[in-house]
């Protein structure tokens, strides 16, 4: 499914009660700085979606008519601290104000116009974004600019590519994973995937092989952390996606389903535990780490889970067995707790979690 440009781009205006709480002193400061240098600044991304759903945004990102060099000069002049300079190659500058970070991205346009308020620049940028729900902008008057009917898609909980799926996916194959990630956060069960979109995704899944492991794992973690991790991953397997994402061509579907249905105590499984559930042996886990560039914690946890999961109910029976793993092998407690959750050992999980880490003295 794709969505073409709409005629009326200003869909609505948020009322003050809905919009003003996000106008913190830091946001007002940024607005003032960009106005001072005659550049337009608008809110974009997750904060827009949250406000439209009447959810308080956790983070606020911006788009601007200023290019990266102009932004850097502006922030140098205004003594605003900039961090994460690697984002510059993607057109993003991150600033740090009063212990809060804000990402500001330049519009994706080939030519900037003299009139910084010209709406065609914003429409051009929107046309290059991935999904309609991500192609909306909100100005500081509370006016929503929606060029591709994203607001209606958000209300209907639809995940739709801007313009056409083929163009957006072949521009950046990571958008295949972003499609599923947003399905997990916006759509409702049962998933009603658009058949034409799924057909294109399956045809171009191999494109993910050229995407960096860090970018892939960033999206996979969000997919595997969602409420619908099982359903999303099973559809991705049907689209032949895992083999291009550091997993394997024929994932261990039965083990993955079992892990997804396990009782997880008071918290969900770590996403790396669900990822490793799709694998069969430690060599595959090593290759996954090499592809995805896992953290040391994620790497070691994945190795521990896949090496120890078959010993549960065989070598490891009671609480004392897990206590010995901790005391004699010096395995992190978090790893043992994760193994117990992964193995659906709820009672043992809580008993081990409450254990003080010391063996009881033998009775005389």
C-alpha cells in the first residue's frame, strides 16, 4: 500500500491543552534561536504521533530549513553544546540543553529556497520519509502539516509507505524492518498486512545484507521488545528476512514460539534472548554477534542462553543448581535469571531473585 500527496496539507490545529505542555523552556529557547537566524523549525516524528494520540511524548525531535553547517554555526554563536557529531552525515545535529538532548535534522531537499517558509520544502522532505505517520510536521502554533494523509492512517492504525513501497524501500532497505517495527507499535491484532507491500518486501529482503549490523540490531531490538514480537517475527520469516539480519536461513521457529510464550516473571525477556531462540548452536550465535555488533553484555548473554538452555530440567533441576552456577562459575546473576525466565521457570526465577547470594550454613 502506498499513499500519494494530499491537496489540503494543514489538517488540524491542536488545542492549547494538548500542545502547550511540550513547550518547555528548552523547546522555547530552540524556537527563539531559529527564529533569530530566520530559519523555520518544526516538531517531527514520534512526538507528533504521541500528541495526536494524546500521549505525552518522551522525546522531541525537530526538522529545520537550516542545513547542517548553518546549524553548527548557529549553535557555536549561541554557546549551545553539541553531541554525537556522527549524526552530521545524516543531516542531524544533536544539542544538549539543561541535561536534555534534542535531535534536529535538516530538510531532505536538493535546493533551499530564499523564502524559508515556502511550504514546498516541507512537502519535498515529507515525500522522502518512509511512512505516512512519520511524514507529519507540527509548528509552534499547534498546526499539523500532513502531506500524505498520515493523520488518518494513524487514527485507523494503518502502516503505509509514502508514495509507493518500492521507491521508499529501495532508497533504504532498513525501511523493511521499520515497516514491521511500526506495525508492532501502531497496528492491532490480527495483523492485516497489505499484500502488495509484503510482496515488495519479500522481493527486496536481500537488500538488508548491505545495511550495517548496528542499524539492523537497533530496529530488531524494538521489534523483539514489542507486544507482538512473535507475530512480527513469524511474518518476517515468511518474507525470508532473518538470513539477511544476522540470523539464519531456516530459524528455529518452534523454540522461538516456546520462548515467546514462556512466563517472564515481572519483566519481559531481553530481546537478545528471543533472537538467540531462533538459532540452533553457539557458532550461529557467534556469527550473529559478528553481523550485528552486539554489546559485550548481549554477546555473553546470547552465548550463555544457547549453551545452557538444553540443560534445564536435565542438569539443572532445583534452586541449588542455579546457585552453584553463580557461586562456582561466577556467572552474572542477570544471566541466570534470564535463563530461568526463558525456560518458563517462574517459581525458580522468583526464588533465585530473592536469594541473598549466600549458601545456608549446614545444620549441626
